[in-house]
C-alpha cells in the first residue's frame, strides 16, 4: 500500500475513455477493490472519471445517460481507495458528473445508496441531492433513492 499522501497533494479528476481496454480493466479493478461485495457494473455505455492524487490512481466514478428517461442520468458507480479517503474525492467525483449532466442539458441526476452507506449518503446531501421515492423501485426496496434537479 502506498504511503498516505499529504493533505495538500495535487488532486485531479479527469474523464477517461471507458472503451479503451486498459481503462476498462482499471475501472473494473477499482470496482473490485473499492466495492468488493458488489457486482462489477458494466463499463460500456457509461461515461467514466478517474481521480488521481499526485499522479496515483485514487478513485473512480461513472455516469449512465438513461435511454428511457432522456432528460435524466444515473450516477452508476463510484469509489475511493482507502488510502485517499477523507480528502473530498467522492464529492469532487459527484460534482464532475453533475457538471457533465448540465453540459448535456439534462434535467435530473439520480442514484441510490445502500441504507448503511452513511458516507456516500452524506456526500450526496452535501452536493444537493435529496431522497425520493420512485414509483418503480428500480434498485430494490432496501436502498435509499437520491435525486437532484438541475436548474437551467
């Protein structure tokens, strides 16, 4: 495990090409490490970001544009490696994906968290998301659904 980086380390969030085999493998690997109890989310048909600290990979996040809801998108997956937690990377990954939704003229960003995932829930609250109850419980009944309306 790399040494813990300084609090003032250079952080970068950048969009990556998930269709490139090396990048797709990196995102799959990050999912396995950051979210070991979850199934790997499909890389294709989503947009992806990688977070780095001092040039070292620290986390990732994905955004799925919804075909059945053309004005909405889904924060499909995100994770930050243990060594880099506590530096606001998850919030920065949320902001990068929300900014992309805005650039695309979308109206809503939605996601969900497991009920015991307080850290992610608090970060979503910090970034302006609110809980909601969809008519169709598309991720199951035991999760918390989140929605953010993007103002024009």
